């Protein structure tokens, strides 16, 4: 009898351990560690998904006080091959000690969603004899319809290459299709009688007459040329036939990309490259000014790794950066590249995951979750813009990609490179102490490209200018650049139309009914939206409080600034890039491609435009309000402001044309803004570290945040103090616990939130304390209580 140890998909403290199950005899030689299974669980024997994490002997089971005859039997094996490898399972064990999430949540985070959803497997015979013996000449069989003996047989045949398997999710095959239109009846086309007034139909009839029968078009092409109704008319009359054809999903990324060759490295790049490929004793911090050619160093390090028969992971912080980085990597490494980021559909992620698992990808480019990909024999892991907060997952499991990268690099003996023009203070401090090896690039890679001159515009002196958002200096400079056919990038770190609306008679501001936050006006949808819970409502035209009609808009979002700028400069072509304009799949690529092709003069956006963009014709970068993040209740507010301003300033003058940067601010004397003006990271680092030391914040102390949430505020406060007492019983006097205190936004999703912050250096019993907090949440009386534990939080809002 074979007994498997299985982690079941029930995220709770009581189930955060392996359970013993008997493997059916027919499957004993086929099951393996890392496979998913369905098992009966609990009193009702409800079928649950689980992961095999090991096997154990009958003697051990009996020694633990269990009777073999009481063990339940695995109901179904879900995989033909393991979906988790030994490294990933070991990684999950280590993560469980630091991220305070349940093991099942960690394991599921390592897999594409398709393997965590409802699906079935469809089998197709590849061998005529197998088709005859088992398929009764049917084209395919659903795996779930077979008994365990037949399932075992099919698994054996799949391993012998006689049966293929594909996954079907939620009753839809995981294939991508597109609609095409073919010209199928020339005679019917010629016989059609069309009214002389139907100009578009006549135009399409003439167009089709010159095309051969059998010609195929993408449906969207014809619709764009004529119209949806006109195309429908010819389909309805039997001239054209509309059909779906399968499209290779990942192939889209490989089209229209020209092959790229290695560039000659300058002395600083060459020194960094040599250091990385020859010494892998410790991680590297590659601190390089914007435009210093960090990406070319990454590319050549990865080329070296591939030549040595190894693989590489390249992480970028946001989807907006992924298209540009992906294009550069595909241009250099072609079909060896796999892509993993949240902009892909579940099917696309699954396709890329399969490509990686099958060993067909040598380089994976992606955002945070790409750190878990099942690559073997990793030679390099590179994290670009390592300071970015998007590398920290803000829902369970709350891991930081940098921490996972460190573990994986140790496991494989791989080089780990953290790159940034403005490293996080934690990373820079580790380099200062010799934990990381510091490599510097101080010059722009393009000799002709100079670090742009940055001017601060004190908006206190421009309050009487004609525009609410722009100083006259900024407007004149934008007009000058547009007239010269040069391009401008403008950043405003606030989306929507206005920050809020208010009644000028009584001061009423519409707030979200679920959250303690004012609603944001969105003019394109004519709604007030909550950016926390998603609540939307119509714009009131009279005050709900006093019935006055004096409702006014306050503050400026990207949408309002775009309208204002278009009024001031009607001849300028403006593209807006924010969360609202990039909701649709592929929107990032389309906006950036249009701007890169010179189809717009001005790119206006939120902070997603601040990083990684490299357009030679951009000669002016304008920051409309540098103070947005400066006054947030977060000890990293100054660091974030400095990083953002330095990054966005680096978008200007990256080629032969010199660049200028204008920063509008009401705080021109703040050290973060003044030092961003001179690109002086070293001075900022020294200044900020002095404050952190005085206030006992990272990197001098470690932090853990606990957020306690409940629909009743009184219970939230009571439980917060209960948890505080529990923590104090475990911690030494050297640890500092701040709070409990209401979060800055104290209510969201109809829940009240209080937070505690632990600041510590060495606390041997901290893990015990936090696991006791998790235990507390499992008590029946606390079933409506939510406790979030976040080690090294990046956000306090």
C-alpha cells in the first residue's frame, strides 16, 4: 500500500499540514511528488484539490496513531506530470516561515490560474491501435469520465507518446481564435443589386470584385475599411463567409520584431559585465544613472549564461514596461524567450508556463510572479528597477520577489543582479555593508546623450497664471517643443477627472458608502468611482445634502488635464496613459507604439510612464505636480518622491537631442525634490538614512504590519488590543510596537481597519507570536475577523 502526504486546498491553520491518503493500486507507479489530486476531505467527503508533497511508510502512519483502514483514498490524479518540482516545494517550506500565509496559498501562487480553476483534460489518440482499442473511434475522450483503472492506462499511454492531452477550462478550450472573412461566392457578388445611395456597400462591392475567390481577411480589417453593418450585409447575402481560426497566442509577441545584435560596451558596462559573470559569491547591485545602458549589460550577461547551457529570469516591475523589455529580449534571443505578466490571459499564461516547464524557454521575462517559473539550471536572475514597490505582493501570500530571487539564486548557484538608478534604501544599505557587491554606471551609454538639466518651478509664484494645472513657463516650453516636431512626456500622478466634487454652499463631498474616502470623478463614464472597492454612482447635479446646484470639481486628474491641455493647444496630438486608458488587453503596447512612431506630440500619464521608456525624440519631460506623494502618512514618502522624479527626469534627452525637465512643485526646498533636481542619489541616501536611523525605521530596523479588520468598529478595536497583548507576551523590551491605530483610510469594503506596526532587530520568538495570531483568527468567535500579516510592508495606506 502506497501512502501519499497531501496538502489540501483549505486555507486555515488546522489544515496547514499534509494529510495521509492511500494511493489507488492502479496509480501506485504513476503518481509523483508535485502532482495535483482530488481527494475526499472532511466529514462530508467533499472533493478538494490537493498537492502531493511526499510519501510515507505504513509503519510511520501507524506510529502516529492512525489506523490504515481509516485512511481515505485519492479520488483522482489531475496531472500526467508533476506541476511543482522539488525546488518549488522546498521554496514553499522556506516562504511559510517568513510570509505568514498558509502553505496551500503559497503553492497555488507558483502556478498559472488555469491549474487552480475548474477544468478538465481532453485526450486524443496519436496511435491508430490505441484509437481502436480505447477510443471506440471517437475523436477524443474527457479524462474525468474514466474510472481510475482507465485513467491509469491513459497516463501510461501518454508517457509512451500514444495519447496527447490538452486542458479545457470552464467549458472553453484553451485556444485563441480570431474571426476571419473569406470571399466564397464571386457569382453572388456580381449578381447583387445595390442602391446607388448605399455608397459604402457599392465601394465594398467594387473592392471585392478585384479580389480572387478564396481570399481571406481578418474581420477587423474589413470592418475598419468599410463598417460592421456593410460587412454583415455581404455575409448575409452569401458573398462572404465568417469563421473562427486558431491563432498561436505567444506568436503575437514575436511578430514584426527585427533581430538585434550585441552592442559594444563602454568601460563601466564592461567592468560590470565581467564582475557579474566571473564572481557569484554575493548578489550584485547595479546602480546606474538613467540611460546608462543597464539593459545592455543584462542582455549580455544572459547571452553568456545561455552559451553556458543555463537559463535566466528577467523581472520588470510593471506591465507597461514589459512590452518594451520583451521586444528587446525577443530581438536578441528570439523563440528562446517566454513572457509572464498579469496582462496575459489565463490561457496565454498557461501556454507560456507549459513552454517553460517543457524546457523550450531559455529566458523568462515577466513581472513579479515570474520569479516562480519552473526553470531548471538557472544561471542568472535579474531584477530591473529593483526599488519598485510592485515587486511586493499586496495580497496573500505577501512575498517580495527580491527575497524569492535570493533563495532561488542560492539554490542554483546563479548570479543575482538588482538594477536601479535609485535603489531602495534597504538594498543600498546592504551594498554599503558588503552584503551585496556594488557596481556603478555613472555615464549615459550614448556619449551624445547628456543627463538633462532640471528646473524647479515654484507654483506659489504661478498661482495667477491662466491655467490651473500648468505654469505659463511649462506651457511655453511645451509649445516650443511641439513646434519643433519634438516630443513631450508629462506626468501627473493622479488618474480620473478631478480628485473630488464638492457643494460650494454646504461643503458636502460625496463619499463611498463602503469606504471612508471621497469618490473620484470620471468624465468619460460620467460616474463617481471608488478606487478602493470599485463602487460607482452617477454624478449629482444638485447637492444631495442641501439641494443647491453649486456642485464644483476640485483637483485635477489625468483626464481633466488632458482636456485642459487640448483646449490650450488644439493643434497638439495628445495620448493619455493611465489605469483607465490601459484596461484593455494590449493597450500599453498600442499607446507606446503610437508615441514611438511619432503619431502623438505629447504623452500624458501617471507614474507608469516614468520608467523604462526610451524615445529618442523626447526632449522635454514635465512633472505637473511633484508633491502628490510627498505628504502621505508613510515613512517612505520622501524616498518614493525622489525615485519617481529621478526616473521620470531620465526619460528626456536619451539620444542626440538634448533634454530638459520642468518640475512644478509647491515644496521647492524639500530635500527630496532639490536632490532629484541635481540627480544626487548619494546625498539623498545620506540624508534619508539619517532620518531613518533617528526614527528607528528600515533599513535600521525590520518591520511587520498587522491589519485587523471587522465590520464592527468596536470589535476591531477590542481585537486589536487583544492581539497587542499576545504580541507583547512573546517580544522582548527592545521591540517597539506602534498602535493599534486606525489606518489612514479607516474603512473600505464595509470593514473597519486598525493597524499595528512591530519594529525590531532581533526577536527569536516573533514567528511564534505571529503564528499565535493566526491561531487566534481560527477560533469560532473570530470567524468574521480578518488579520493581515505583512513582513516588511511597502504601503501603509
